[in-house]
C-alpha cells in the first residue's frame, strides 16, 4: 500500500471500519485533539474508511540499561526483531514488559536487551566493546583491519545489528616482548605503545610486569596480591590456580566493584623455575598485570628465558 509522507513525529494510518479518533488516540498513546491538529482537513465526526491520516506519536522510551533502543517499522514482529539482533524472543519480551507482542505500533520504541553469551577471543584477535555510534567500518578503521575480517572472526553477529555494550573480537597484529632482566618473553597487541621498560598501553588494554621476592608458597602469594589493602581488584577478586610453561601459577580476576581507574586490571603470578636476581635481590615469582580481556591470551604465550 502506498502511504503519503507524514510530518516528523507522526505515522501514516488508513482508517478502518469502526475507527474513532478517541479509539485511535488510545491505541497510539495520543489524543483525538492531537490527531485533529495533525490532519486539518479531517472531519472528526465522519471518518472515511480507506483514507490515510497522520497520527502524531510521542516516543516513550522504556528502561534500557545499555541504551539499545529500536523503533518499530512497517512489517516488524517481535520474532523478526529478535532474529535480526540474534537474541531470544523470550529475552526481548522480558525486556519490554509493557508492550503487547501481538499489537506492535509503527513508531513504537522498544528496548533490545544485551543478552549475548560471553565471548572468549582467540589469539590473534582482541576484545572490543561496541560503543554508541560504532559500525563495523569505523571499528575496522580504528584497528587497521577490514570489515570482512571482523565478520569472519564473529560469525554469530549481525553486521547491521550491533548493540551498545556487545563484545566482539577484532583481528589485530601481535608483537613479541622480551625482557632479559625478568627472564620472560610473550606476545602482545602491536598497537600498544611503550610507556617504559615494563609497561605498554593501548586503546584496548595494557600490560605491566614485575617480580615478587616472597618466600611463601604460591597460594599465599596470590592471596596477598588479590587482597592487597588498596583493593586493586575490588572486594571479592577471584583466584584461579593454573600452570604456565610447566610452572605453578594463578590468575587473579577483579570483582565488579573494582575501582574504574584500575581499567579491569587482572594478574598472572608464576613461580620462576629457579630464583632470579635483580640489583642484588632474589625473586621467586614473576607477576604480569593486564586488562581482563588480554591476561589469558598474553599468559598463553609467556615463556621463561634461560636463567
């Protein structure tokens, strides 16, 4: 059906048998007087079936934590919207408790929940959180890659349906870091810039290294770091025991209340195969700090140099 163009903040509607301006006002969240004002040639007492009018709408935005709003268009259903954004229909309905799934209105604003599963980015990519206004093209430009490379790295995403707060994996180049003082080498994103001999930073994250001289066992060393009096990992950090290059190790991951200035700092602590000496002092443990999105990837490439 052909619709004539309606003014902004209004939508086209074709009069049906039984319609009244009062009923239309109720259905579209407006008033009869507002409809009359938007259609100066209308006779409010004799509505002509089949005639198109313009109905003014007021966009009432539901609560939406991530700010992913969507405006209903002609032909939309909740099922088609859920499929477009790769979310479940149940999640979409739950995020919009005030809507009637069987009676969507053109111009109605709904919330698209961020209900995507957690993603662990493979080596050779870096995690990126979609920001307001992002497109795959703008992200590709930022990371000096291509749209098709990002799509290939994220087969489950809709390139035209990115959501604010969504985590995607962006292919990037990696470089090798070697530090003979701390007897370690590992890979890190090439875009990160050197701050000093032990720290690199970039828009996607950072790393910093040091050594620990403690004589205590690994569990105690990890606990001391995780629950430092300054709470660098928040009040309830998670400690995970692991092994790296055959050495005892632990990861420390921050709790949600970690101070924002810590930039989601996490840690990896390893026992050296043999103690090392720096400036005359003996050290038994190596510690790597990095953001939570890169700590595992960097740790997976870490190697001890010959001592």
